[in-house]
C-alpha cells in the first residue's frame, strides 16, 4: 500500500532517479584516493613483492602449489607485462604527463587514476583508464606522491614518483 501511494504521488520515481543519479556520479567520478599529493620531490624506491603463505595454496584438482609458511615472490613465476601509471585526473598537469607516457609506452602502460573521471579520460584517449578504488594499489605500493610509475626490475618492483 505504501509503495502504491509513493508511486501515485511520484515520490517513488523521484527516489529511483536520485538512486540512479548517485550511482552514475560514483561511476563517472569515484571518491578520490586520500593522502596523495602531487610530487614535490621525485623519488625512486624498490619493493619486494614476496609474501609468506598463511595456508597451503592448492589447485582445483587438489595439487598443492605452495606449502603454508613458504615465502614466495610472484615475479619468480610471472613477469609484470606492463607499467602501472598512477595519476590524479583532476590535475591538468598530471593528465598531460600521463598522456605523454601513455603515448610513449603505447600498450605497455596501464593508466590508473586516483582522482577525477577515469571514464572521461577513457573516452578522450580511446583506451581504458582504470581507477584505484579505495586506494588499494597505491597503499600496497607505498605511493605517497603522484604521478607515479611502477615497473618490474628483476625480482623487485620499482616505483618512480615523477616530477610534473
């Protein structure tokens, strides 16, 4: 009965439109990653991506791949095939720097926005731009300044926080 009243009054349609608008806004311009600043002083550092398995890692057929307690470096098994470029799409200077690097490395770089509209840039650049939702990747890589370029160097990850 309540839904029928809301539908008759137009309130249900208004609530649906508001929900759709909120969803579209979060898709077009997700919440920016907090705590990142434009690079003030460029720096380069290295990360060891090794981890120690808490439990056995097994294949679907039951074959154990990694025994619990074993330390594993994923780069021993799979190479990082592209660079990861983190930048703030709200900053025109970072966007210009990112576009320069995307053009230079072609398919060898994945652009990852930390603020602004990844969707708008994907349309402009005619290629996929990703978004670091919740700052999971920047936190994992220890990135504090953007733009930043992550690449593989041997058994480590190299992180270059770049000057704009």
